[in-house]
């Protein structure tokens, strides 16, 4: 049965039930969960900072498994429970984080067929809000698999970065979902277009004290490269989701995706917030609106926006550089900003 945390209207977003899909949990590799109750307990802890009290159900999964195997089996039992409870009968909104983006993509690709086989109607999903989405994979997973098969001493800096990411000294056969996070693997898993918009919320801060950043191509949040979190159709190293705006909001030329996955929309970028900080634990970082003032499948995306000019300390004349921001976004955290804006 899916874990529920019903609190009436508070557990909805824009009038729709919220379903949570968490990301990679490194402790599952070091100490695999003994049973589904342990998996659910870990899933509950994952969201406790902000989203737990604003959701009606979760889809919890163990990171020592593979998406098309153990993870799919665990997820399906919870999808069935959600369908039987009718939690998505009036459309629901999925909120995913990190590897939850990839798991969600696989579920959206398969859930109608799975449920039909049990005589149940498909889940009606309005949209998915993907924070620091890892659906395009990460260089750290490629490195982890490489290190698992090559224990040479000269790889010490790489090993340190990989251990920060995985929590273990990688060994063949013990990396679970990290295998699916390899760039090519992730980008070949459940890539069929569908009608459900994926709203992307992109971070660029330092995770693990900056230890992992040198090993990720392009800008990143310390775990996921920007090409993945933006929803880029290719794995090219990029600086921003769009060609005219940096993650910090500076209006300037940027290396950006030549195209995005179908129905993927980078909504906010934030240069300062970390990979996990997007879930409600970090304030003081400016969010930058990208896809804005629009409706996606009926969900209103209408973040406040301000354009201003700023001169660097060394610029003695001129108007300086132009920036765009969500005013006041540094006084709140990213999850609160998204929730309050989309819930209006």
C-alpha cells in the first residue's frame, strides 16, 4: 500500500493531489533495506523537510535495485494502490527529485499498460515537477562504474569524488541504480514522448564541498550536470538551459541545449542552491525564471520577474550587466517558492 500523509487541502497543489518520487539514496548501497517497510521509512525521511506534509502518496524504491527490475516491481505495487484509492482520478501532480526524474519517466511510460493488465484505469497525471532531475544521467555514475573495475592508485581523486556520490568504495555488482544513471544508459531508458509536461527546476550550487564538480562536464549542482536537469535532448556539456541567460540570471551568451526532450520545460534556474537544497533546506539563493507566464496542461506557471542592471565594482561607467530574477527569491527556499507560486 502506498504511504499516505493526507492533510486535506494542504496536501494538494493547485487543487490536485501530490505524489512524491524520491531520488538516489546512497545508504541503500552500503546497507540495503531489509524489506519494503524499511524502503518506505527511508522514503518518508527523504521528503520530511518540505514536501512530505504536502503530498497524498509516495512511490518509494530502493537504490540497490535497477529501474527495469526491482525498482519497477516496488513502484508498481504502489502505483496500483494509488490507482485503487483514486488519488489521480481528478489528475495528480508528481514531484520528483534527482534519480526520481528517471524513475518517473519509466513509470509514465509504463503505468497505463501495467494497470490495464490488472483491470485498473491509468493514473491521470497533470504534470511532473522535477527538481535537479537526473533523467539524462551523470558523469559521476560513469566514473563509479569505471572505478569499480579499475582500482589503480592514480585514480585516487576520482575515487574520492565517486565515494562522496555513492557513499561506498564501488564494487562490480553492488552499485544498483547507479548503473542506470550512466549517461548512455539513462538516455536510452523510456524515452518515448508523452503528453505529460515535465517542469524542470535547475540548481548549480556546490555539493560535497565542491569535491565532485571537476568531474562533471559543464555547469552542475555537484551531482547532476545541467544538460540533465534542464532536460536537454543530448548530453553535451552546457552552461545554461537557454542561450541568453546564465544560471545566475545574467543576460549573456551561453552554451545551451540545441533541443530539449519533448514536453520538458526549464522553469527556474538557481546558481547557488545545491542538489539537495532544492528540497527546502537552503535560502539565500536567487532563482531565475526561464519558461514563465504560461499554462502547461492547465497548470499556471506565473513566477514574478524583475529585470535590472548591475555594475561590477570595477565598472566605473556604463549601466553594467543586465540580470533577470524572481524578486525576493533569495528570502525563501526553492521548494517553497515553487509551491506557493503554482498553488496560487
